[in-house]
């Protein structure tokens, strides 16, 4: 039985042993308390805003092909200064399904992590399909650069591959809620007469061009958009169309993918 103190002394060796005993899901669960952040968004009295980036912990577990790479990528994300005690997530069994659904978006927007986590677990266990449709909807309303679409898409793949996990849900919802929300693009763009399959073809037919940081964000958004039919689908299509247009203009600053991000991109590109 290993402890976090053991992990702190020799992280890769301990993680490899946990991997052998419990698989990748065991590694994520064991390391989860040093994979979270106490805050992803802060603002001070002088107007300084700081946002911490999405760390690809869950996507790495799902999409990385080689176990050694998975261990290396996860080890890089460990932060013992941010250690957080993760308790078993409670549920809201006395609430109606409609009340649970109605409150989730409000809780996310307020950045209320603890109650949104319970509401998410309750909705997932009552109606898994409705849970992911709601999470995808919220993620597409938010700023595409926050990569919340990729976060929830990866969570679904994680559950499909490893089964439900409190720790995986915790890490995902923690990021989404604590990062707060920015609906400016969703509010700005109007319905446009274009089908989402047209956007799929634009990306699919020239996929290598999108192998950049911005391209990965676009790809995550696209896969979530393709997953369901949505009430506000025309607006989501408009947002994505304009992001592709900005990307192709070359006027926005972009970055090359890290090795970890490239592995995620390659796996996602096969699903378009």
C-alpha cells in the first residue's frame, strides 16, 4: 500500500507499480489529490487576472498509446504544493431530476464547485446520456480556448474505457467550475445557414493543417458538436465556423503541440 509521501520521493517508480497493480485508472485515482488545483482562475485588487491551463490528465489516460509515456506525462502534472483531500462525492437523491438539471448550469457559472460536483454525479447516475449532453452544451457555450469540450469528451471516453470514477469526475468538474465562464463568443455569434457536417469536412479534409494548439481546441469542440443534436446548435456551429476562419487567417498567435498534445490530437483526429 503506497502513500503520497512515497509518491513524492520517487514518483515514476511508485506510479509504475500502481499501474501494474491497478491499471491507468488506479494511477489517476492514487495521484488525484496532487493533480487538482485549488484555483484555476484568480483576480486581485490591482486587476491582475490569472488562469491556469487545462492539464490533459484525463485525456492522457485515455488517448496515450504507450504506458511509459502515460506515466511520464502524468508525473509532469503532479503538484504537491496544491495537494487537495478528495472525499467520496455525495449525491442529491432527494432532489428531482429536473431540479438537478436546472441547477447545474447555475452552479458552474457561479463557480460553485462542491455543489456542482454533487449535482453532476447525481445526474450521471440517473441519466448518463443526458449528463453528457448537458456537459457538452455547457462546454460549447464557454470560451473555446478553455478546452472544456475536450475535458468532457475525454471524461466520457475515460468512463467507457475504465468505468465510472469519483476521482476522474472530480478532476474534470473541478477544472470546469473553478475556471469560471466566458460566454462572449456564444453571445456574439448569430445563427448561420451552415451544417456541422460542412465544418467536419473542412477539418477532416485538411487535418494536418490543424495539428497546432488552436487546432486541438477546434477539434475538441467539433467532436462534442458532432455527438448530439442541440437546441442551440446553429449558434455552436456559428462559433466553430468563426474559430476556423480565425485559425485559417493566420492572424491569431498559435503554438506547436507538445508530444503529449500531439498524441491526443492524433487519436481525436481518427474520430472526426
